[in-house]
C-alpha cells in the first residue's frame, strides 16, 4: 500500500540536500493527480520501502514496448541512503523484469 501524498513528500525530501550544491537542478513537481495517473497505469509496478512504518523509499517500473521494462522513478530519503534501500528497490525492479522475461531493462 502507498499514499500518494507521502510519495510526493518523499520526492521533495530526497532532493533537499542537493538544492544548494547543484545549480539548476530540476526538481520534479508533480500534482497529486499527475502522480496518481503515473502510478496507476495498468502496466506499472510500484515498490515501497518502509522502516518502522515510515516510507523511506519508492520505485516504479513500467512496460516499455514489447520487450523492455523501464524504471521510471526511484527515490530514497536522505537519512535512509547508503543503507541498502535503493539497492533493494532496484533488485525488486530487476527481479520483476526477469520474471516477465523482458530482454531489456532501462532507466533514465
């Protein structure tokens, strides 16, 4: 289960430390409706990482043509980075792609 408002906060929080470091960083600004539509596409898969009942990471994958599976987004809270959360989310994405016999996994 996931809460879209919580995902929107997660995205915002994951960029916070980089605002002053990286000039012209393009922080994605999704509305509730845009995020709902993006995540609820029938070909989408969503993974949530939680620690002590709090969402600390999320990833979403989607079919991308007849033979490709695409990682369309992945975010991890700053305080949960470097603790294997992102690796676990990426592993779930890769596993799903292999289960569905996609010959190509892609990410931006």
